[in-house]
C-alpha cells in the first residue's frame, strides 16, 4: 500500500538557519503530495501541495518539489523564524481518489531565537 | 480558524464505555473525513462521508461507526472503548470529493480512556 517516510525529529535550529525536512513516498501511479503543519493545540493546516511531477509547491517561504524519479518531496525554507516552530507532516493522496491522505509520522521543528 | 468545529475538545472516559464525537464542517463543504492521531500509529484515515453517504473507509475498527446528517454535521461513535483508543480524533472537510480542493481540519477531540 501507499506509504510516506519522513525524516525523524525532533529538529532544533537557530533563527535564520536553513531548513530541510526529508520526505519520500511509495505509491502507484501519480499521487498528489502535500505538506501540512500543526501548531500546538491546533488542527493541521495545508502548507503547500504539488499534483504532478516537477511541480513546485510554495507558501510562506517554504518550498517543496515533486520528484518522481527519487519519489521525494523534501520541504525547505531558506531562513526559519521562531514562529515556524510546529510539527510538519508530509502526506499523499492517490491519483483520482478522494482526499484519503496517507501521512508521514511528522517532524517536530523547534526554532530558537 | 479553519471553520471546522469539533466538540468536545477533551473527553475522559473508562474502558468499555461509548462516546460520540461531533463535527460541524465548514459552511458549504459536503465532504467530511475522520482521522485518528495516536503516538504509536500516527495519523490514520478512518472514514469519509459525502453529502450524507459513506464514501470511503480506512483503518476504522468495527467498534467505531460514523454518520453524516442532513445538515452535514457528522458524528463518530466509539464503543467498547479500550485503553488503546486514547488518541486525538480529527475531523476535516472539503467542498467536493476527488478534486484538488484542500482539506480543512478542526482542532480535534482528545479522547483519554482510563
């Protein structure tokens, strides 16, 4: 079945550092790929998405590129802020299906001032 | 604020009991999804409803059931509760099914079974 593997956390960075959170997936066909963010005490919020190979999703300074050849969707940000501290989830939904997201295990990010 | 409302926020109950979790989707959204987030299993899709009809099932136990009412709110019923059912239960909604409209998540109901 489909699966998503995320870099294990927790990740601790200083403000303005570069962030990479690795995500690889296993799925048949051409799934859609997502990054969700969960702030303490809140539900998940969609951060960005990509629906086909070589698409780049971007939002709030975060970027991720859909790489079919390496089955990856790594999340990057050039300069993190304290307010970026949260749990980040990589997810996929199978092509042509309903929004039955398969999530990775989540990566806790803490940014120190 | 996602516009998805879940009640209650917290629920503490004993093993063997039954509870009902409620979800009101965003205004205009027809699809409702239920997810379970636990430490050992992570985030798992349970079930989806679209305009009152069950659309898809994931890893939902037979002790669990759900429904979506004519006003589009949904309830997740958990019975014969076990310690392992302790988790955060999320509801999400979207405007349609099978397209690229994103899921909007509620803040979850934290269930503790003692």
